């Protein structure tokens, strides 16, 4: 090695020793590694692995140590500095340049540290109020972020907007001129309130220096609160590695001491290496006591974890290691109790050098982020590694590996269930219940029947009983975790007698293996002071209005019933009528009676329109029918065009006239139903547009909203609970379109489920998170929600709850009422006078009292009697599941795919045999045979494409004979495949000619073979 190369190496290693604490916070390790071609592949792999398991700072430390100790080819220091610049780590490049031509001065470092500390103090505000999508493109445009930064921030945003903001802040502070540039971005994206926060009175002493940042040296950064995956392990909590994971006091002092080190070291470098660093004369005293006192004053302390006496009362048995259910009202802090128990458990296990691993299970995706961000991370991050996971946010690392590398995992229950299943099937490593020392189950009243919580707990109970046998045989047992269940209301399971209510409570206790169910007794007065019981009101609408729109619908339905000679005792527009129509439709399909099947289907659509008219606007009901008949018309025309393509090639008539002529070719039933709607369409539209006959219930809802939002002015924040996705969306539209609501400050948005079980387009989980985030920050102050928002949403300011004609059971009532958490909250029930809703609410009040009496009885049972009953119920649950599994296996083995046929439910034309069906990814049922291809037409369906936004679909497949929808065209690995929906067919069993209809494929107990992709491609005639 040349003397120049040796000198550069020596300078570089000395720079590392001087500035190590700062530099390793400024390096984004993974992109830098891409440019270090002199590093061996195994070394790179080891450093990349450290990023995943220990976080970026630990990996940066490993990279610097490797470079410091290794022997590398000439010119490697220049390559490393250039790699830092190109990978978006310019501050680290300035410190690591051996020529010292661009080293930041101590005075600049001091100014920068103050800006960084200000950002750290205001981070909770930024996380709450900043939408990462608003600023991401602008940050790219002003080169505050690299492409790699943007991709990582977008990936973090999948974990929720808050996670995206944290990742954004963590990355911008590593860039040059970050503070002033970020303020410009905020101004240009209309985030003036945040600019005010960052440049207001609390930061006035720094304003001048902050402005100078862009003109002086480029700044350097410290790492703000990172995601849980970046947390250090508790064994490595020294100043250098902890960043802002530990308290802000510690991090601020660490930064200042680092700066002092830099200041002293540069003068040594000047002497020993003969450089002129152009540092200027303003060194300042960085490490004085007075400075540290100022830092301590400005830093926010770690939140302290204390329980109120009533919380400690219910937590006590769990602190002793017992399995319990904690039943506390919504808003009383039961999650905080769980955090306290988790920390106590981890501390004790750590002291005893025993397995310490907590998993917190939730049943809804938004709750993962909420529990992680607001509860477990703030209180545990200083001592333990915490991570939040749901199906849409899992990292590239497998679940078992994440379990191994973290102390606390907050996860949707299905992720754990899937991993347990994988372990049992031997498909991959998976996890076992014995890998955990404490399982916390949120909303544990769902631990029943075939719910995912209960599937997990059945494994627990089986192992518990097995352990008892092993103990008798003096064999080693498999350790089981402690169980903690949390609920606001275990319910009574539909019981109308006290004994049945008590049995329901005992079943929940048995399923969770709880030694008791704890409620507050000794400190009940304090609990009542803590819980803000909302003022309950009823807004009952008179059902006496004239409703010519409804009358016209009833007239049409009567004509259809007369046409097909079907009748029922049930009233039009009711749930029983809908059930009757569904049954008649299925019966007619099995009997291949197309006339009755079609009439029943159309009657069901008119019945849905009546229900919509009863709930929302007449125009929403009209649009529902209009959409249905437009779809029907397009399908019928597609079939008729297909039939007449050869004969009508040279037809050039007007398109609408052609459509009319072709529709005349429909059979008598199609023609009657289509003509009936078309003849009445103009009248229905005219009636729907007349505001004189608007829904009385909507008027009551409007008055309720106006009254509440006028009374509470800017502080108002409410949720309207409604039954269907369609009504939630329509109500949101109605409120947005009505200027009167905007005048009193109403900013509304709908919040609906993410599942595909409904025909109405779902929200994606990211859309849900964004709406909830905006609701928390006040950008939205009225949610119109389905039951997805009943459980767990923690918005303390929520002061108005309206249940719009929706009453289910006592659990839902308690949960919805519990959303109102602010002082002087109001709980309003809006309903029609004859709907029975008020009566059902009264029944729920009675059941709630019955529930508390049942809990009290269970708590006071003789311990031996309780233990005996619990064991009996546990064995019963296991045996019932075994029996069900046996029956399911027997059914699967009984029928072979070749023993069934599928016929179109509308026209009864043969579609295919069961042995033509193959399965993709254990869920999509496809038929790729050339014969089947001749039986359907592919049509465009925009609504369908929206609904399946997560999948690539090429349209809808419909029956070539009658236009009945059969399924969708899906793209799988470059292949167009017809994916069938079983609800559109009648299944004919060849052995006994029995005919059945199924709603889902899982109901048909036949195992179809998986699609062999390569074999199909080889056998296919396609190019």
C-alpha cells in the first residue's frame, strides 16, 4: 500500500474513533452496502441480517467496526465516502471524508442539535397531525428524500400513517439543510399549523440559528422515535446505541457530549494530520451543567406506568400469575391494566431467567396499530422490544423469527392461528403456544364457537389436559402461557333466563381457562367517577307520512307475485320477507323452475329497495334498482348479441332501437320483469326526487346532528352506527351534499369493513387507517360506521353516539355506548315508532343487568364447584370439536368431485362436472377446460373491478344461454382463468339426483385438486 493510501486509511480510522457516535446515526446501512463492491458477500449478508434483527444503528456500528479493523484495497475510503453520498447519507460523508474539507463546526452542531431536539419534542404532534402522503412527493422534489427513502416510507405507511410519519422524520434528519427545507415543504403543503408548532414561542430562541442552517454547514441528525422493529435489545442500552428509544433527556445529553468529543478531537486531527479544517472561532461550551439543566427542562419524561386503585384491584390475581378475565367498562383503562401486567410479568421472568414472551391478540386490524402506538410501545420501549403486526403489515421476516427477536408482539389472532396451523402441518417452522409466557386476548368475549380466539384456546385446553396425564405418569410436561382476557361486556349469549346467562359466563371462563372473572367491587365509587356515562336519548320518527314511492314499489311487487302465483304472510320490506324470497329462489333453482327463480330474485331486489327507502333516501332506493336492471339489461344484451353476431353483421340501425328489438327476444318472464321496471322507471324517479315525502327518520337524524353540533361547537366529535355498508356510504354522501351540516362544522366520512363478504365495495385497510387517523386529529369529526367501529376505537374526545335504527345485542350496545368518552356525552337512538328498536334496546338494558348478576353469581361460586364445572365445559368443547372434525372428514371422503355436476341456477343449463374444477391458493375455484370455455361470455364489470382492487380481474363471466353471472375472469401467473362462484350454480349429486345450493365453496364438503400450473401450461393449446 502506498504512503498516501496508508495516510488516508489512518485518517479515516481516526475519524471513526472521533465521530463514531454521530456517524452511525446518519448512515442508512442497506443502500450504502450496495455501493461497497470491495466488501465480501458474506460480510454484507451479516450486516444486512443485523439491520433486520437489531436495527439500523447496530448495523452501522458493525459496518464501521468491520471497515476499521479490516484490510481493504487501495482507494476504499474514497469509495466509502462516495457510497455515503450516493445512498442518501451526506452528513455521514462529511464526517468521514479524510480530507476534512467539509467538516461541520461545533457551533453548527450545537444549532442542529437544538433543532433536532425541538423536532423530537414535537414528534407526537407531527405523528398525529401530519399526513405522510401530503408531503412525500414534495420532499422528493426538493431532494430531502432519495428514491430508497420514499420506498421505505411507503412500506412503513402500510403499518398506518403514524408509522409512515415516524419513518419520514427518521430519514429527513439525516439530510443536509433538513430543518429549513422541511419547514418550506410544510408551508407549501398547507400544513401551516405544524410550521407554527415548529417555529413558535417554544423555539424562538433558536429561530435565528435555524434560519442560518441553510446558509452555513449542512446539518447532521439524530434518530427520532423509530418503529418497534428498530428497537435495541434490552441488554444493549448504552448511550450510543439507544438513540431516542430511551428518554429524550438521555438522548439530548448524549448528543451534547458527542459534540464536545467532536470539538476536542478536531483540533487533535489538525495537529496530527496537518489539516486546516476552517472551523471558525465559535466553539462554545457544550457540556456545562447549565446546558444539561436546560436540556432536562425541555425534554419530556418517559410516561410513568401507574394504576388507579380500581385497576390494581382487578389486576391482582394476574400479577400473581393466574389466568383471569378482566371485565371493565369501556373507557376505564383495561388496556393500561394489561400493559402493567405485561411489564410486571416480563420483569419477573427476566429476574428469574425464564422464558419471557408476551403476545397481545386482537380481532381487528386497526386495533394493532392503536395498542402498539398508544399503549404498549410508550410504556415498554425503554426495557423491551415491541412490535405490531397484522395481515397487511407483516414484514419480510417470518412470524416465527419476529417472535424470537421481540419481547412483546401485538398481532391479529389469525396470524398466530396460521402459524400454529403451519407448525402442526409441518409446512414451515411455525410457532407453538409454549413459545409464549403470557397471552393477552383483547375483546375476549369472542372466544366462543368457531371463532379464531377459541381455535387458539382449544389447543391450549388440549395441552392442559394432556399435561395432567403426563404429570400422573411422572413425565415432563409442556409449559403453557398465562392467559389474560379483556372485555367490557361478556354478554349473556342470547339468554332470557338467569341460569342460561350464568352458563354463558362459565363457558367464556372455561374457554379462556380463567380461574375467575374480575370486576371492580371495593373501589366501585372511584370507577363510577372515572366512567363518563353518556346521556341516553330516543329520537322516534312517526310512521304516518305519505310515501307514494313506497306505494309504487308495493304495487310492482304485488304484480310480480301475481304473475308467478307466489305469496307469503310476511310484510313487504321486512327481513322475514327477504328470507322467504331467498328460500323461494333456492327452491325454484333446485326444481329448475326458471320463472319462479327469476321472480323471487327480482322480488328480493325490490324488498331491498323498500328497506333502503326506510333507512335512507328514496333516491338511494331508486339507484339500487336502476343499477340492478342496467346490469341485467347488459347481460341479456351480451347474450343476444352473441347469438346474433353471425346473422346481424351488416345491421346498421340505431343502437337503442336495436337494444329494444333484441330485448323483445327475451323469454316471457324476462320480458315481463324488465318491461315492468322500464314502464315504471320515470314515475319512480319523479317520486324519488320529490323532497316532500322524504324519510321521517332522516329528518330526525338531521335534527339530532344539527342540535348536537350546534350545542358543542368546535369540540363535537361523533359516530353514527348503521346496519349496512350501503347505508353508511349513502348517509355520508347525504351529509356531505347538505350545506346546512357544513355550516355547523360537520366534516363526515364513512367507515366500513375491509372484507369481501358483502356485495358493496369494501374499504381497504389503509383507507380505514387513514379515516381513523383523520378522525383522531379532527380533520373528520363525524364517522358513519358499520359495526367495524363498535369495538376498540379509542377516541377520547368522542361525545356523540347515534345508533341509526340499529340494535343488535347487549354486547354491541355496551360497546357502542362506550365510544362516547368525553364529558357530557350523548347516546341517541334514532328509529321509527313501529320498528321494535326501542323495545329491543330495553331488552338489552335488561340483559346487561342480567349479565352483571350472572358474573356476580359465578364469582361467588364454591371454588371446587367452579373448577369442576369449568373442567366439564372444557372437555365438552374439545369433544364437540372432535366430533365436528370427524363428520367433516367423513363428508370429504364420502363424495368425489366426479360425482357432482354444476348447472346454471337461472336456466339450468349444464355447466361442468366436478372433476373439471381445480383450486388456486386454497380458495379460488377455476375451470380451464375447452368445453367450459364455450359456455360463457366475458363482459366488462367496472364495479367488480373496483371491488377486487387487490386482485387483477378481466371482467365478469356470464352464462351464454341466459346471462346469469357465473364468476369472474382472474389473472394468475399470466394466465386468464374463469373463477367460479358456487352461489351462481345448483349442485347436482349424480348418486341420488339430489340438488343443493351453496353460498360458499367451503360449505360443499368435497376436496378439489390443486391447479398444477406447469402441467396445465404444457397441456394447453394456447401459445
